[in-house]
C-alpha cells in the first residue's frame, strides 16, 4: 500500500471484514494470519483486530 494511505485503518477494516465474512458466510471456525515477524505493520494489524500470536515458524 502506498505510504500516503498508511495509518487510515484501511487494512485493519479489510481484514476484519474478511474475518466476518469467513465466519458468518463461509462458516469457517478458524482463521490464521501468517506474517513475517519483522513486518511490524502486518503484526500491528493482526493484534489490533484481536489475533493472538501462537507461534513462530523458523
């Protein structure tokens, strides 16, 4: 995403909507996010919408 759009909650809202759709429409019971531990932005998004870190794959 271009830097002029960062900090506007666009990605957080999109991921949250994707989760809602996945659980309510597709009836999934689990949703996982895989992000590089060094990708601070992606990790912030995951934490912001309620995801918890369960492990790190080396």
